[in-house]
C-alpha cells in the first residue's frame, strides 16, 4: 500500500491491485504535478466540467461555485 501525504489533509491510501495498476487520486487545487500526471488524473475525472490548469507544475482548479 502506498500513502499519499498532503500538508493539512488526511492521508489517502493508494492500494496496488494484483495486476499492479494503481488507483488514480483526484486532481486537487495546489497539487504539484508533471504534465503527464496532470493529464492522467484529468482524464480519470470525466465529471469535472470546469477548466483546470497546470502552470509551472502547480494545479489550478476553478471554484465549484462559479
């Protein structure tokens, strides 16, 4: 099991399945990601309708109240 730490938030466990694929964590505002990881997470979140951006490795997400 892998643990994902994010300052000020609970630990989110990531479980490896027998075929070695990992669950994909959701995009969150202020995540620091590579373009490859950003695109992988974005594609795994079809319910996200607002624009999301990766600027200098930092994720920016639109407010849910817009």
